[in-house]
């Protein structure tokens, strides 16, 4: 649980910073972060209550979730990475993305 804490605290701070940088008012950014935390907690509770039923559901939800992350990477992250980059750096970043997908 310490490693999860060490991962999640910087993650949430980063998400908050992205919201603020995008022009979201501070109070709204805090509310959005709280909403995502409630959603994560709800998902955890539901998965614990379902017990063994989650194994069957995992075969459906994991590909869907992976596809969502790949979509986010290709649509929003890659264009920002490639902006102002040299051709060699752009090729290396796309190769790294593809290796991560594989």
C-alpha cells in the first residue's frame, strides 16, 4: 500500500496541475479530482463485493481499458510529444509507444 501511495499522490498532483494549466478554476479542479477519487473507490468496492465474478468480467474490461489508453496516447499525448521534435526523436517516441502496446 505504500507503493500505491507513492504512485497515486504524484499522479493526482499531476492531474490537478494539468487541470489548472488547462484553465479550469481551482475549486472546479478540486471537485473533479474528488469525483475521480469517488469513482475509483466505488469501482474498488464493487469489484470486492463481486468476488469471483470479476474474473469473467476482466476478460471483457481489460481490452476495453487498454484500448482507451492507446487511444489517449495516440490522439492527445503523441501530438504534444512530436511538436517541435526532430525527426529522429519523433521516430524513437513512436517506436517506444509501439513497444509499450506490444
